[in-house]
């Protein structure tokens, strides 16, 4: 699901064709006298490619019905409907797609991971002193973003990708601890060691895989984050 299509949910027109105008060419919005179950009133009708669409609020007013908006759903209730409401269906979310909230939280989480990793790489490459305090802020922010993503997980794609985010967080913690332990044990740390570190490479490969999923808005596990 792309984010641009979501904006269509709020349009004030419903896919309810009235006064079928076959053979007519596309025209601008016009005012018509509309009769519904013997009740008449004026309503604005838009003709597009030979089909006519009426404003849902006007239809409810003329028919003495009611209309309610809630999120992406429009519920139109007409008299004599036996309690059955006609609703505009919400766009289906692909099973492996991502919800908007999860995608935003996931992107924020990966941004925190990138800053955390870059700080560690820079410190090792330049021989800077390593301490847990140097990474505590990055770890805390990433943990918060991860929790927000887990809470926002709604689709199957969200939940599956959420596990990969957890794996990325765990790997980043392991990489940091590895070099903190080296420092604590007074071991020599080769400034170029990060380039051949397998955990570091796994973190980078996973980040690229997650970025590709976010771009396509589709979960696809290629094994990079395991």
C-alpha cells in the first residue's frame, strides 16, 4: 500500500452510481434534482467516463438517512434498510504489507541503529576511548523506537518485520559489547577490524534488506537479519 492512495479515502464522493449516463462524455460537477424512494432534492453530481457519482451527504439528506465517517470507513444508512448499512469498503491491506504507523516507527528505529553503529565505527577507526556511556543514549533511543514499532505492528508483514528489527537490535548490542569487552580487557583493537567483523557486516546487510522492504512496502525475508 502506497501512502498516496490512502489520501483517496477521505474524498466526499462514494462509488454509488445514480442516474446512469451511458454515452455521456466527462463533464464538470453539476446540480441535479435527485429523487430517491419518492423523496426529491437537489444534489451535486459528477460525471466521469459515462458514469455519474453523487455526493454521499446529499444522498443521505434527500433520503432522510444518515452518514458517518470513521477513519477510512464511510457508513451510509438509508430508511427501510432493515438495519443494514451500506459502507464504502476500506482499502484492503496486503497481508505482507506494512501499516503506516509501523513503517514510520521502523524507519525511526533504523535511523537510531545507523547513528549507533556509525559512532562505534568512528571510535574504533580513530582509536577513541570506548565506554558504555558513549553508547547508552543511542541504545536507549533505539530501544524506545523498537517498542513503538512492536506496539504499532498490525499486519502480518508488520509482525514479521518486527522480529527482524529485534534481531538487528540484538546484533548491535552484541557488536558494541564485543568492543567494550576488548577495551575492558586492555586488548589491542585494530582500527580496521570493523571492515572484516562478521557481526558488523550482518548489521549492515540487514539494514539494506530492511530498507528495500520499506521502499517496496512489502515484507520479504532474504535471511539477512537472522
